C-alpha cells in the first residue's frame, strides 16, 4: 500500500517543489530586478511587470506539462557507467550463481542493499506525503478564505441602495467617458464599509461608505477618479489572480512580498490617475489619510480593491507628495513590450528541467530526483 502511495505522490511532490521553490523564485527574482531597473518609470509600468509575473506564475505548471524539457548546463549524473556495470555484474552474479561459498554472501549483500534503498525511498515518500497534505491544506484554507471574502463583498454590494446620492452618478459619467469605460458601472453607498472600493468584471461596482455624504466635492471627485481607474485598468481580476497565486504558492515568501509590491504599484498607478486630472498632491494625501483613519472602525474588504488600505500607506503619501516622479499611464507600446518579454522568459523557464542541474546533489535528493525523472522508481520499489 505504501509503495503505491509513494509512486503516486513522489512525482507530484517533485512538480510542486520545482514550481514553488525553484521556478517561482527565479521568475519573481527576474521580475523584481526588472522593476528595480524601472524605478524611474511610472507606477503603471512597474505594475505591468508584476502583473505579467503573476500571470506567468499561474501559467507555469500548465506550460511545464505542455512543453518538452530542456537542461541548463551539465545534467546531473544520477547513474554512471561504472554503477551500471556493477549492477549488471551483480545481476550476473545472482543469476549465474558462481562456484564457492561466496554465492550466498553476494546474494545477502545484494538483498541488504535493496532493503536499505527501499527503506530510504519509503521514508522520503512518507515525508513527501506529509508535505503534500500540508501544502494542499494551506492552499485550500486560503482559497476558502478568498471565496468567503468575495461572498461578503457581493452581499454588501447587493444590500447597498442606489440613487441616494445622485451627485455621485453625475460625477461618474464624465470620468467613465474620459477613461473609455463602456461597461455599465454601478455606484452604490453602504453603511457596512469604512472606505471606498471597487470590484467586478462584466458589471463592476464602485461602493462608497455612508460618510460620503459629509465629504467635500474635491474628495468625492478624487476618490471617483481613483476607483474608476481600477475599473478601466481591470485591476479587480488581476487582484483575484494574485490571491489565487498566493494560495497555490503560499510556502514561498517571495510570492507574498511580490504580491505586496504589486498592490502598492496598483494603488500608486490609480493615485497618479487622480493627480493627473486636477487633484493637488496635498489635498489628495489628506484624503488618503482621512479615509485610512476611518478604516479602524469599519469593514475593509479583502475580496476587492480598496483605496486606502494596506500596503504602504505612508509610502503612498510620500509618493503622492513627490512632484518629480513619472506619473504617465501605461502605453500600448510598453504593454506589448512587457507581454513579449514575459513570453520570452516564461516559455524557457516553464520547460527548464530543474531536477537535474547540479552534479553535487545529495544522495537523498538524488533518490527523489530518480523517482521523479525515471522509470527506476518502479524497479526500486518492487525489490
């Protein structure tokens, strides 16, 4: 029974380790270096880099199954001609049964070696089963949490009445026209939220807190520009994609750090949209701090893109007040260049054989690699 479990789990565990710990790390390090090089570019450009990186994270496992593998550098020699010859010699020794008392000793030695190899493989397999259960459990919990938050956002939106503040609708229409938003966008007000947020794809919704009635006209306008920028840029589906990637790659801390950085660049890009359209930096920073202060006593949804939530509120205020920064939107040419770069990096990375790249692989890891990459697993487990 345990043999069958090991044969089933070990290849899957090898795929998980190669994607979570190796491919994902390489991909995010490349994205981080590109974003660092682009530190003088606009937030929209850096956000595009991180967006492409997370799309590639989701696509990597699928591409790895579709593309033929290739090796980087010298492939590790998990078996050598000498060991093959010795194995053939042992088989001959057992099969031919040479003369003398050495026959029994040779058979016993071969049996002991096979027994040790089997115990080692089964021990590694038990660890792999435990790690597999932990990974699946963590991913399931995070996905359930995301679904619950999305359900709560949907419930809050459905209960939020429309038409209470017609000035918000009048304010939204010219902004939607300016941003080229052709989808119908619902503008609602809810007493269950502490700060504005947007969510949805086909029928997006912008929800304001009940306190919007006390806001000055300039704050309403700034917030509307910010939230409509989220709608125009399709930030909500990318936000959900990042949450799914965090659930699937939760053991990798780089995924969490990259998600935080991407969220910061997303909010900065929408801040830039408001600043480019008539809002002064000082007034906008004040709006951010006031809205963030209101979050202490209210609900700020995780399953939506909130305006003044974490991460990096202090850094955002500093960013807003810096008048020397590039605040231009993402152009089509740079978007195309980013997409091409992503394909160029993702395809070879997905097909890279990361299991056998180093000749100094420890024996236990060699055992895992052997099970993952060759048909020797069946022979070894059947000894």
